[in-house]
């Protein structure tokens, strides 16, 4: 079902694509940098309900993303609009963003598994195996 929705949206985007392509902005964000920026933007937007180190929630990290890439919101908006005017290229950009996010998920899942295994070993070592002998 999810794939059907994705395919339908893709066809809708392609069908609605305007024949006129926008003029390339002078300060266009290069495609590879745009992919990195959008990846970081998606990560930043997904942190809304997660508490930070100071136990605060609902912090807008977008300004930090713009700062990291030395981009202002106007430059981002014009570059985003330019790339969006070409549905096929825009889709490719978002496929790359999705690949980046999937790669990060996989890396962090592996890291979390390693941390959990290390914690278990520490717990077993500190308990001295007493729990195993009781059962």
C-alpha cells in the first residue's frame, strides 16, 4: 500500500511538472551540498520530541543547519525551488537523502547493538554469575 502511494505521488509530480524550467539562481547550492543539507534538515526536524542534554524539547535546530552550511533561508528557498522545478532531478535528490538517512540508521543501530552487548557483559561480570546459579 505504501509503495502504491509513493508511485501515485511520483506519477502525479511528473504529470503536473511545468514545461517551463526556472532560471538557475546565481547562488545555487550545488546538488551534492543540497543533498547533505536536506539530510541534516530532516534529522534536525525529527528531533522535535526528543529531549536534548539539558532535558529541553521542541528546539528548532534549522538555524544550526543553515549555519553549518553557511546558507541563509532565502538562498535555500531559491535553490530548493529551482531543483523542485525539475521533478526528476528533485526526486533523485530525495532518493539520495533517503539513502543517507538509511545509512545513518544502520550505522547507529549497529552502534546501539554494540553498546547494549557491552552493557550486558558488564552486568554479567558485576553480578558474578550469581543469577545463573540460582536458576
